């Protein structure tokens, strides 16, 4: 796994395939492999797929007590620039969607097309503040409760129930609260890109999930309204649409990227 130094942080990333650069940016508590490995093959025949781990995820360490949005933006852009010297496309999910939209605003000369999946712009929604604040506090109180609450937040009820009792137990057992996850949740709680969205000039597709209980779909609709000329699509899924609706998501992104 190659590494690029970005402002003193060794950022790990993978690059696979041939063609124009396509940067995938993962969400909170994940990394490039866990969010995107199962999707990479759908794009790598026609794109060079770049999947970085930003600070606190995978093999990329934390170098500060707090994470900043600018820090993560520069890390994922740095990984892309290590692979290609040409403009590239970005697909971002969850916190990765926020990072990707901010990157498109900050580096308009580098980003050709942008796909924003289950992201948000603002943090003044009291319900979202409550959900994310509890998500952050639970690991300090009860690690098992954190894992169970996480599963309830990120999957739609029918998808989670479909695992069966043993599958649900195994899923919950696999959810842990590492220090990087906690720092990313803290960033989730305070990040706000409302003022950045009007500066996004890349052609943009916003995708929301109608059964998202972590980031309600209204936030995706707001991003669509804030990015001039953006397109919008909605899937019936929980927050983890990358797993719940893989085929449908791949089709939406592929059709968008393939269009002239």
C-alpha cells in the first residue's frame, strides 16, 4: 500500500485500474477498503480507482488531538495527486461526502465531477446533534451499547433484520470504537460546509437514502439545492447504501460518470 506525506501525515492509499482518476472517499469508522473494495472492480476497467485512508482510518495515523476538515481534504487530494497529474472525479460517502464536497470547492481546478452520497452540509439540526452526540458518548459508557446503537443507526430496519439473530449479533460484535473513529465522530458533530457548497462548480450528482437514520435524507436534498445545477437521486436504503443497494448505487454512479 503506497504512502504520500501530506503536511507531516503519512497517508496510505491504493490505486488500481487504468484511465482517468476516480477518487473514492470513505466515511466515519471505515477506510478505503471496507467502504469501497467491493465496488472497485465495477470501475477499475475504465478508471484509475484511488482509495485513500484519511487520518484515524486504516493505516493512516492521527497526528493531532482533533481532526479538521481542511486536514482531511488535503489528505485525500494529496493521495489523488500522487497517482495522477490530471483532473479527476470524486465519489464521497457520509463524512467522505462532506470531505469530497469541500475538496471540490477548495480545488475546483482538480475536480471534474463529484458524487455526494448520504452527506450533510450543516450541524444545526437538533435531531442530528442528539444522534451524533449520543453516538460519541456511548463508547465512554458502554462499548457494547455503542456497537448496538451503531448498527441501528447505519442500517435500515429490514436490512438489519435480514441478517437473522446470529447475523445481527455478529455484526454488532464487529463494531468497535477505536480512537480514530471517536475523533471522526467528533468532526461529524461540528463540521459545516454550508458556505462552501455554492462554490462547487464541478458537475455534481447528489444521492440520498430515504431510510437513513444517521443522516436523514433531508440533508442530501439540501445539498442538492445548494449546489447549482446538481442532479439528485434517491434510493430506499439505510445509511450504509454502499452495502444495502450496491447494484443500484453502482448503476447511478456509472451512468453519471459515463455521460459526456
